[in-house]
């Protein structure tokens, strides 16, 4: 796939010397969903705001669809849709009129068919005559997306799109995002919900202290950095792990009724067969076995902790 956004050595230093972005390099491909993860103050919103032309970079370059965000601002901005974290809607305006206003702000002629099309795609057509103050939080978020899409951008930025939305509506928003991708829109989202990134993103970018720690395909990241955990339920509880099994990464849990064995998914051998043989030799009877993959949240927390240790050193 061709690159639609290219970022090279992007830096932003505010008055007072605070460095919000420290040499960010990133290429975003046409039609992909990229999730940016990071703690508060990591630089996620600054990065998006800079790409969208709301923040002026100190140095470096960004192009969108080949247009430079500084020297070719108008062309670059026409290719971008932005849905900010804060919901900002006129409470007494009807949904269709709110979207029509955005259409006019882009210098477009009135096009009721285009408004109907975007509202139907976002399951808002039946709410077209409702005033925005009457809508739920999830529906208001969809109206914000409709406003951002009315000029048919190639790239859509979603800053915390499901913040404050319950689980059911959050999953509905994921479906909206996937539908937009099928329509050819490239989507970059920031999120605090790890399961959101894991469920819908093609790639994950981890940003902390203004630096990209990594950008990797979601499945590959899980496979490369995830651990698996074997949970062994015992027929009789153990008071302690036998010395003969001390070479294994074992932990006693649930009052000695469960042994937890952690192993690296990248290793040629998991050691499970040898462990089970060792348990049998010790006369330990098993009741059940279960495996669990490390979640993206655990991987993320570990990456940020490692980065902070490096900065401290």
C-alpha cells in the first residue's frame, strides 16, 4: 500500500522549553487503522494536532497525500478529517443542519444527498431532525464524525473516540470505524482503551515522553512480546514448589491449588512437556490445564516502564 502520511524527525518545543515531540518518524499507509497508545502527556494529541495544522512544528516535516502541512497547508488540510476528544456541538441545532454547516465551512455547495449518505452510514438518518442536546453521548460522537467526513477526507483522526462511552456503544463505534476503512478512509486513533486497539487496529504505535517507542503490526506485536501462561489446577494443594521444579518459572496461587507457569512464545521449546513429566515424577496430580496469552495492556505497561527506566539511566 502507498503511504498517505509521512512524518520525518518531527519536533515540537513549547515556550519554557517543554519538548512535546522529540524526533518522531512515522509512515502511515493508505487504508490502514493505526492506534496510538500512551499515558497522559505522552504527546498523542500534540502529534495529531501538528499533523492537522493546529500546532506549528518546531522542526521536521509532515506530508499528507504528498502535500506538506506547512507549505501546502490548504491541500493537506482538505485531505484530513479530525474528530477531537471534546464534543462541541450547538445544543439546539438539528443533526442535519449541524452537518450542513460543516459542509458550508468547507466551501461546498449545498448537497443534501451527501448529508443523507454520511448520516445513513453512521446510523444517524433517523435522528436527522433531532436536536443534538437530545442525543446520547455515543450519538453525539457520531455527529462529530459526520461533520469530519462531510468533505470526504482521505485521512480521519479520532482523538479518544470512545471516551466516556459505555461498552455497548464503544463496540458500535468500532463497527463504524471498520465501515469507514472499507470505504477507503485511513484512520488514526488515540485511545486509553487497550482492548480497542487490540480489536480494531492494524498497527499499534506506542508513544511516551514525546517519542515513538515502537510501531508494529498488532498480531506481530502480540506474538513477539507476549508471554503465555499455563495455569495448572492441582488435585491436592501444595505448601511449596518442590525443589526439583525450581528451574521452571512457577508461581503458586489460590492457596496452593494452582501452579502458574510462564513461558516465552518465541522460544523453540516451551518446556511444558518436561514440566508435566516433572510434576508426574513428584507425584503431583493435575485436575485441569488452561493457557492464557498476555494482553496488549500488559505489553504496553511493560514497554512504558522500560522506556522510563532508560530515560532515568
